[in-house]
C-alpha cells in the first residue's frame, strides 16, 4: 500500500495548492452563485491526518460509525440553520405584507 504523503491535506501539491485551497474555491463559488453548500471541511475530519483518519475513518476511505454520527450531527445543524433562515425570511415577508408593505422592490 502506498503512503499518501503526496496527497497530504496540509502539504502543497505540484501546483503549490493544498486541500484547503480547493475547499476555499468551492465555498467562494457557492457564495458567488448563491448555491447551498454543506462545507465538510468545517467537520474537521481528514483522512490525511493520521489521528483523525484512524479515529473517524479507520480505513481512511469510509467513516466508522462514530464518524458517520459526527457527520450527521454537523449536517443536521447546517440544514436546521438554513431552514430557519429560509423560514425566517418567509415569515418576515409575510409580516411586512400583512402590514400593507407588499412587495418591496429596489
């Protein structure tokens, strides 16, 4: 089995980019185009970190039960926040509309 040193998330690759650089670009594009994103980088599990990989992933490819639980809790939190933001916006709009403001255009 080959070592994964060349793919280490904290070392630059052949074009001097790290895993975080790719993640940052995905987040940037998500924000630019208003696309929903669950940023798994924020989960803090990297198969390239030996301690995290063994604790949460075991084979460095698939999550262990505890890793799936951690991922599910993180994703549920993001989904709840997003849902509350959307619901809150809709409720605020309904409140303004009920007070006679209707559609506010720019």
